[in-house]
């Protein structure tokens, strides 16, 4: 099976829209990789994330805001011969996003972003958040610098 690059932004956005989470790669202060799975929202070329205000990832991102996020979907295991390990492969469509995170402090912007994240999972973006609820969560966006798509077997 062959892989092909996906260059159309709309095709990459379609892959992102069909993912339920992404994997976010970061670089910690010791120059070691740190990868976490994250829920997300996406709109108009910007990715949105949220989390508890404390923890390793917040420390890591405050020190180095460069991130790489991986999305993949349409996973299908195929084989030519069930008895030959090397004949197995997995079809997929995937997107890599490279960018920088930016923390959001403004409460009204945080509410809009939380609803963008909710929209990814429920299709709804009309939820309300009290001030304490909006303050208790850390919200950040990923300013995208580069996006690459690839399909394998499709
Ligand atoms: C599908 C999915 C979606 C998720 N969505 C979100 C989200 O939207 N927002 C969010 O904040 N978190 C989300 N998580 C959890 C996230 O991946 C992290 O586990 C969590 O955010 C804690 O990260 P931290 O850096 O704050 O770790 P800390 O709580 O500071 O943990 C300290 C140590 O625990 C280890 N650790 C951290 N997380 C994990 C883990 N998942 N498994 C094993 N070891 C771990 C690390 O080595 C770290 O050094 C999601 C997880 C999954 C599987």
C-alpha cells in the first residue's frame, strides 16, 4: 500500500473533525519529550485545549510553548496473508500540527473556547460557565505554524 500526502486544508480539517482526541508532543526543560493525549476544539485554523491549572504539562508549556499534535482516523488493519506478519498493515488518515501554545486569561474568551471544545464532542456550543467554573480551568490555544496530512492505503 502506498502513502500519499494530503495538502488540502479542508481534507486535513475533515480528519481533525473526526478525531475524538489528539496526542500532544512537548519538550520539557531537560530537553526530553513529553506526550499526552488531549481533547480539543478547532475553528478557523486554531486549535483549542483545556486542562487543570497545575501539573507537569503546564510547567512544560510555560517553559517551552512549542508543540506538535498528532491526529489520526480511519484505522483499518489489513493483510495479504494471515500467516505472514510482514503482510499486515494499517490504513489510516492522519494530520500533524506544529505550533505554539498561548494561554488565555480573558474569561469571556475562555467561555467561547470551552464551547468550541464542547462543540467537537456534542455538536453544541451554547453551554454556560459560571465565573468560578471558567476561572478554575486553564485554557490555551495553539497558533498553527504548519499542518501536514498523510493517507496510507486510501
Ligand atoms: C483520550 C484522553 C483525552 C484527554 N484529554 C485531556 C484534556 O483535554 N485535558 C487534560 O488536561 N488532560 C486530558 N487527558 C489527560 C492527559 O493526557 C494527562 O494525563 C493529564 O492532563 C495530566 O497531565 P499532567 O502533565 O498535568 O500530569 P501530572 O498530573 O502533573 O502527572 C505527573 C506525572 O504523571 C505522569 N502522567 C501524566 N498523565 C499520564 C497519563 N495519562 N498516563 C500515564 N502517566 C501519566 C507523567 O509522567 C507526569 O510526570 C486526556 C487523556 C486521554 C487518554
